[in-house]
C-alpha cells in the first residue's frame, strides 16, 4: 500500500495502515519463556497461555496487566430499518441506550462483575443513515468523520478495549458488508438477528441483495463497502479498532455486527486485527464462518446473540484469569518443585 494524498477524506485512514505497529517480539519471547517455567506441565493452561503472551507483546512487557478494561458500545440508527427487516421498531435503539445509561441492561451487569468501565456512544440517533437499498448510507466525509469519532473510545486510556453495538437494522447492514466483501449470496450472510423469521427474514435478505447489487463496481474498496453499506456504529467501531492498534491496546470483538467492522479493516490489510481477540462466537449462523476467514478463534461459545458488547464483556473474565495465572503462579524454581 502506498501513501495516499488525493485530498479525499479517506486519505488519513488509508495512510494509518502504512504505520501499523507490531507486537513487541522480545516481550512475547520473555512471556513465552516464563510460561515454560511456571509450575504446570507445558501447555497445560491451553489458550490462557496464548492470551497472556499475546497481551504481553502488545503491552511490551513480560508480565502484562489489565487494570482499566473498558466496554465501548456504539449506537446508531439505520434507514433500511423502515423496510421491516427487524421484528423490533427502530425506536428500540434509543430506548436501549437509555437502559444502558440507567445501568439496567445485560452488559451493565457483566461489566460490574468484572470491574469494567462502560462507555456508550450515541451516534446521531435522531438521524438515521440513508436506506442502503436506495442510496449510500454515508458520504465519504461522514464515514471518515465517524471513524475519527470512534477513535475517542481510547480517550480514557483503557488497557483492554471491548467493543459492542446497538442499532435496530444493524445485522442487515453487517450482512450487506459481508456480502459485499466476500461475495456469495445474500441468504448466506443473513441470519435471524433479533429474531427475524418468515416475511421479516425475507425482507432482510431482499434488502441485502438489492443493496449490494446497487453497489456493484465499488466492492473492491473495503472503505467504500463500509460507507455505502454500513452505518455509523460500524464506522465508529472500525475507527476504534484502528486507534487501539496505533496505541497498542488489545481489543476484544463482540459478535456478528462488531466483526463486520473488523472485517473491513482486515480486507484493507490482513495484519490489521493482530491485536484483536474474538470474545465469543455468536449464534448468528454466519459469524463462525467470518471468524475463520479472519483467523480469530473465539474465547467463548455460549449461544449468545444479544449484542451490546455482552459476549466481549464476558470474555474479560477469561483474559483476566489468563493474566493472573501468568503473573501470580510460581516458577518451578520459586516453588521448589522438580521440573520435568
């Protein structure tokens, strides 16, 4: 990729990919060596060992810490929702944002269990994006500005960023992004979302099919796919993932919709998600296939499909446990235990 200087709004986004930092190889090696010295058989903690080593690499130290985990939930509204693609009305988005603020949603309870902060980003909820069946969801300037806004999720200096979303109609736009990036048929990417069946599911498939067909000729550019077929919360989450990479902060992705934002970045550069974990695999049928494409193994598989960052927040417990074992276990030498 060459540095872009066309003067267009996406230039700054594209240029960031030229400066993606890598994990600290020395810290990774030191962490891996420590894992080999802890009082356990080699590899006995399975993926917990991998998690600790990966976070050590991004934090640049042998023994990493997670002191400020933050769940950022981005909420947006969608013009395509008027097509009856969800069993829930569009106003539920604003109602759920109020529920987050009141501390009464599932994600609030999960954050409380694991000591995570919760930030909720209202992305112009009174102004739905344009209906993707008829026109582009966002202009290039709007999309770039929203990506920049999403980067504000790093303002509180979290040491682990978990991403979630809320937006009636956003599994439709996520399916459209996957269809635009990966081809196939609309039906392969469309799932029930919040419970779509029958005529609602048929309307959802038709909307995705028509929207992607409308954008034929622009699908070779992932950022164009994002702005034409996506939504504000997806653009903001893509910006947050990118900002976290620049600041070497590990990211935990939630489900089907959050992963669509990540998929856009991966399509631009396969290295873009090296700092990311898949918090869980959603019950949304296509999510597992997408994670395989991205090379991400989910930490949890609980049959969840709630969104709002709930699966990512739950995985904080697994990640904290991995770090605690890595930091707190004795080595064979310290414990006076004979090594193999």
